């Protein structure tokens, strides 16, 4: 890990969205969508941001690309601070930073053929000389598994999976270093999803691409990621390599999340942790540990003190979690304070 | 079939007529729902699974139309029922819940008003008795402080809560069959776990039969007793859930399992199904899956196989399991070792 | 809810003030000297000055406005230059006639429009749908004075069913109301149709059907209440447009209403009356919008109290 080059470095990132109210439309409150998170991404790896709706994972992705301007914090990419860049500098930077969205249809201009779409992307970033562009387009089409004769078709003439391939081709056309995949395969049927996932893995190996994967499907996440960041209500609750997170989760939220995934094997019986109630509003997040209102292990301390991300000696690699009791829970010393565990089967 | 069945669907056909063309969304679907059990109908978009579900309650809108087949509910063919008779079945003996809890409740009526409606139609309960029963139902589906919820509007509830209200509404008249069309697809995974568990508890309590429409094989494995796999408007495989996952027979079922990224094991490489689902107007004449099937022969491309019995309760629509098979007689459709070796 | 209504009423105050300032400035923006007009073409300058003095036309504008607005608040709308009588006495009876005409026309528009719109939506693409939509298109395109003339020709002159002019007795109101309400009915019918079609395809309508609710109940209870939300806005705007349309209809049917009064007063440069008419129309318009906003709130509980 140590000899790897840091590509993206995020420090104390905050993204608050103001809520206007009252007769005068003053800011009466904030949605703390992302509240003070820090993490790094190394060159050539895939990091996944996981969590449920409202945890801030998509907001983080957008903030990194400055699709929204973050409230506070720094985002360093390749040693340069993105947040202090001017609009023009940022535009040049977008060549290295691409995004693939969930809905490929909504993100493609319906009036432009595939060729025009790809041409435009290369034109804006000036990465490929004009006379070489047609060759590059043909190459891209082949790479993402589309037929060369389809290049002059419009987005509506393609299926969902094919459109996602066009989205990938567009992202790849400017030779980026980092691609943010915001639920990029979520809308696809499994048979097509597998095709796209394999494609993404192939490009990573061939071009040393770095991915920031934002996804709610933990099967996809386990398959594609080197490292995983688990978010809950705008904060990181646990972070570590894929194996550690899936096989040795420490935070009670991560445990509950993983146990909730339905396993496609009727013979497997596992303990399932049922969480009570819904995620609280990010407008008024709970004090202390944000998970304490739903946590089976919560005590008074959890309601008062915010736990920091930390490593215990039995946790491997860069594995960290933010729970006051993770060591005691691991050792069986700290027992659930609420009854929420049920055996599945 | 040895078990008592509550619903038998035979050769159901539902088509959509657009600009003079017939699109066969459900093209001769046959399956049984055993009493007190859960039948999963699994398939990808365009497989016709949701249209099949809507056809059971005859909720197909123009330009769609049920063009043939039988839907036998406790021995009576529902397709012979008139509108009035059908209304007495809906929400009473057969209920349905839908994928989108956010839009499936009427925004301008309170939760209580919407719950009371079915109780009034099918049980003749007045406002007070209806409200009492509504509170009881909300409690049953695990909604906290149910008495104050009956006066709330849907927009005041979260997605998970709304789906619970939908379930409460569906259960109002103790249905014998619940049709659940992707009931957890729009929900977060921890909420999905709550809802699936709730359905299971309610099924045990009321000996209810369930049809679970889903694209998620995890949900199938967890909640279903029997499974029908659909592809392009047809059932390609029917089996009990253990057999289906242990010994899938149809190459499409195998393809689905091999495409699935698993959260419970490490996999090096996914094996996607090649190509894409054919467009409705370009449906192959032979087996619908032949163009994407790694085992397809000339026979598969030319002639459509029937859904044949291959065991006590198992059926598959594939030439490989027939005497006419003209390919490799030793063909292995599924090799489980390849999947679990890295577990 | 009460808080919402109070807030909306308070918000009316600046709007009404603005309206009054606009109406007041009308007099000073239009060419021609009212004093000259009152005194007649050949009046000596002394007389004109005297009139200017008595009307306060020489005071600074803010003072004139203050005099004007404090009068209005007490029901004093000034004195008609033409008849030399209080404007309020002149305008009020005619306002009542116009208000009646507008209200009956609105009722007709809403009733016919909703009915036609619902039938059209429920039987989309049927003969009745197509017929209704064609009739609605005609209703929308016909100028109401022309429709009024045609109605008089057929039903008053040829058939003799209704009196051709006037506003006395139930028979006399039929033709003007139809003439004035038809365009509104057509607009509401088209709006209702598209709104209903949108609602009918919503998930919650399917939910209602899955519960075993009767088709009729689904349409009138589940769909209509949702579909009404945009229709109410259109109906409110329509009422405002009716007040304006009344001018022509009143002329065609020789009804002694505010529309006619307004036209006559403009021609005669009777500014106090013009002012009063415009002020009343503006106030009614604002009040109708208030009613629309409040009924919105009843129909759709989701509208934020702060908005």
C-alpha cells in the first residue's frame, strides 16, 4: 500500500445544503448531507462508497467533481486542490475526472448520435487531434463492445445496457485518470450488469484507471472494490479493504447492513440483525454517534460522544471504524441493549 | 401436483396492441401457486412477470388485453367473471402490493381513509369500526403509534412506512392470496429486510399464499418456496427453490446465477449472458433464448420447446431435456464447482 | 390552516396598495385635463382653475394620493364628472349586475367544463371524447360577442325563447351567461381532460382498483380530487378574464352593467368612474386568487405553509 501513489485526497469535506423558509426566505436550517469526511484513493484502485439513501454517498461524488460546490474541506487530485481552482482550470481538470451516471439515457443528449457525443467530449478537452478522432471513436466502440455501424445512431435506438456502454465510451474518450461511477450499473438487469462490470474491470487493468464506485448493491461492491467506505447520515462509520469489511465488519451499522442482504442461496442460514425504524432526517441528525437511535448496542455514552474512526490491533490493514464499543462487542463483553437479532431460516 | 393449489394459471396470454401490432407481453404462461406457500416469479425487465401479476387481478389497461388462457382461483376461472364479480375478489380474496410505495398511495387522502375504503367495500364497516380495524392493521404491520398515523397523509411517511401501509391495506380483508410486485425494489436493504420478514410472519400467521414478483435472486432464495423463471413472456423453468439454486436446468437460469455478483463470496470473474433481450418485434421463432444461449443448436433456433415435466414438481422449457435434443448428449448446463470453489 | 389564511390575507395589503397607486396614477398619465373637460371646451381659464382647486388637482401628488386613498377606505370613490353624483352610487348597482353575470357564467363554465372534461378523459378517443374536444375548440375560438349575436339571432329573434336584451327576470340571463361562459367551459374542459388523463395513469389509481373500488368511485373520488388541483387555478384565472369579457357581452345584450359603464366613462373621460371600476375589478381579481390559493391548500395538503 505504501508505495502506491495517492491520486485523490479528501480532507474534512462538508456539504451542507441550506433550507430556505419563512416569509423572507431566510436560511432556517441545513441538510448536512456530508459532514466532515476524509479519505484517500490510490492510483489504480477501486474504492466504493456504500450506504443507504441519504447517507451522502452521491453527494460526495458530486462534490469531488465540483458539480456542487462543497461547504468546506479540501479535495486534492494529483497534488492539486480542486476546490480552489477557477472555473476554467476546473474545466481542464475534468479531462482527468469523469463521471458515469445511473441513468445513461438522461445523461446523453437525445439529439446527438454516438459519434457526435464522443466527438464533442474529445473536442471540449482537446485530447485527440481532429484527424485522429474517427479512428479513436472506432476504437472506443470496439472496446466497449458496440458494433462499428451503430456509431451514427441516436441514444433512443439503444437498449439500457448499450447506452451505459456509450456513457463509458464517452468517459474513456478523454483518457481520464479517475472515473466516478455513480450507481452506474444499478439500473441494469443482472445479465447486462455483469457485462458492464467485466468491462469496467478490463479497462482498469489495461489503462490503470482509478474508480470511485458509488453503489447500494453490496454484491456489486464486493465484486468490484479493493476498498470500501461505509457511510451513514453524512459520516464515514467504517473504512477498510473489501475482505476485512465483508468478513470482519466492526461497526454495528455495517454488520446490520451486510446481514440484511438477501443471499441467493436458500441453503445458507445466517443471523440477521434487524434495525428498528428509519434513518433519521439529515436536517436534524442525532447527537453523539449518529447511529445510536437504531443501534442494538447503544448506551448513553453513544448519545453524547461522537466516536472517532480508529483501528484496533486485531483489525488488519487500514481498517478503521467509528464505534465506542467495537472492541468490547468483538470480545463479547458488550452485549446488545435492545433485542433485534433474529435467526433466519 | 400433490399439494393443494390455490391458483392455477394455464396458458395465460396478455398482449398489447400498438399501432396495429400485437406485442405478446405474456405468451402462454402456466404456473401453480400451492396453498400457504410463496411462488416467486423471477425474470429481467421485459420478461412479462409484472404483466402476469396484473393479469391475475385483471388490472391490465388499454391498449393491453388478456387474449387467452385460464386463471383458476379455488377452481373458478377468473377470466369468466364479469366486472362486478371481479371487484368482489380484488382486495378481498386476492390483494396486491406494488413496487413504488412513494406513488402507490393517493396523496390527497389520509392513511385511515385509504385503509377504511376496502373495509367498507368488502366488510361493510362504518367509519368508527373501520378506524378501529385500521389501527389494528397498522399495528399488525409494525407501524409505531398507529392511532396517530391514521390521520396522516402519505407524504408524511417514509418509503418503508408507506410500504407497510400498502401491506396493511392489502391485508385488510384477510386475503387468501397476496400478489407482491417487486415490493422491496425501491427500498433500502435494511428496510427491505424488515418488509420481507414482515411478509413471512404474516404468511405464517394467516396461512396466506404469496406470489412474489422480483428480479432479485437473493429475495427469491430467501422468501420463496417455488420459483417460476420467466424470459420473453414465457416460463422457462419451474421448480422448488432448493432445486432451482442447487440444480438449475435452463441455460437462462444458469446464466442469471453466473451473472450475479455475490455479497457472500469472492468471485474472480462474472460470466454474463452474452447479447441482449430481443426486441418485442424481433422475437426469435425458435427458443426465445437461443440467440444468447451457449448451447443452442439448429433445433433451438427453429422450433420452440414446450414446458415439459422433468421431475415431480419441476418443469423446464429446453430441448436439452427432451429426446429430440440434437446437440452434445453429455452437455453440462451447470457446473456448481466452478462457482463455489472460491467460497 | 388558519395561520395560512391570515398570512395570505396580510400578503394582500401590499398588493392592494400597489393596485391603488397604479389606478391613481392612471388619471395623471392620461393626456387631457379633467378640469378642462368638466368645464367644457370653451370655459374661461378662471373657471378651470377654480375646478382644479376644488378637486385638489394643484396639491402635490402624495397629498392627492392620500386624499384619494383615505376616501376609498371610507367608501368615497369621488364624484362623477359627468353626472356630478358620488361615484359609489353610480358604480355599485352596475357592479352587482356584472358580478351576477360573472358568477353565473363561472358556475356554468365550471359545471360544463368539468363534466365534459371528465367524460372526455374517461372515454378517451371515443366518439364522445372527439365530439367534446371539437366543440371545446369552437367554444374557445369563438369571440364571445359573436357568439352572443348568434344566440340572439337563433334563440331570441328566430325562436323567441328568450328576450334578446336586458337583465331582468330569469329568462333574460340565459343567453348572456352562455355567451360569456362558453369560452371558460371550453378551457376548463380541456384542462380537466388532460389533468384527469394524467391522474388516471398514476400508481394510486391502480392501487384503488386492486382494492376492488368501483370505477365510478375511482373516477369521482380518487382521480377527480387530484385532477382538480390544476383545474382550480385555471378556473380562478378564468373568473378574472370573465370580468373583462363582460364589457363586450354587456354591450351586445344591452345590459346595464359595469362593463358598459366603464366603456362609456372612458369615452366621456369620466376619470373618477374609470378609476373606481378598475379598482373594483382589480380587487375582485385579487380576492378570487386568494380563494383559489386557499382551496388549493384544501385539495393538496402537501403545499407548504410557508409558500
